[in-house]
């Protein structure tokens, strides 16, 4: 099993920056995808950014050019650097982990969620 612990949520002004981190522990996998989802009232939970052990990345159109996902393999940690934040970025952000086992996706693990509020 993989456990995910998130840090970095909080209140930030429009145009400001915030950095989220997610640290994984437990089972080790060579192949995986790991990223961030968010959910706000009135909206479905959506992919924000995703990376893999091969550093393949995906971003939601709404955050391209503003958010950057990165990882530190030595620390088993993935980061989401949020720049030029907007009120529409307000949501609960969830870290996500899914291993790939011999070409087949394994079970999904989720972090506890961290609230990001963008407001003046």
C-alpha cells in the first residue's frame, strides 16, 4: 500500500504563489503516475497536473503556463508549484498515485486533501 501526505495548502492572494508537496511512503514501485487533482463546489474533480517515473507530464488547460509539477525521487515527493494563482484555482487539492504493474494500472491511492483558497 502507498500512503500519501500533503502539505502546503493555505490562503494566497490572486497573482501570488503557493507550493504543494506530496510525499509517498509504503510500497515501492518502479513504474507509476503521480499527480494532483482538485475539486471545487459545483465542479467535478479534475486533473490539475500529472507526472510519471519517466517524467511524462500532463496539465489541465486552465493551469498550463502557471503551474509546474516536479518530483524528487530521492524523497519520494512530488510538488506542485502554483504561480499567478487565480480565484478560480480555489479548491481542495488531492495528491494521487497509481502504479503500473507490468503494463497494467494498479489501485489508486489518494492523499488527505489540502485546501487552497485564492482571495484578496
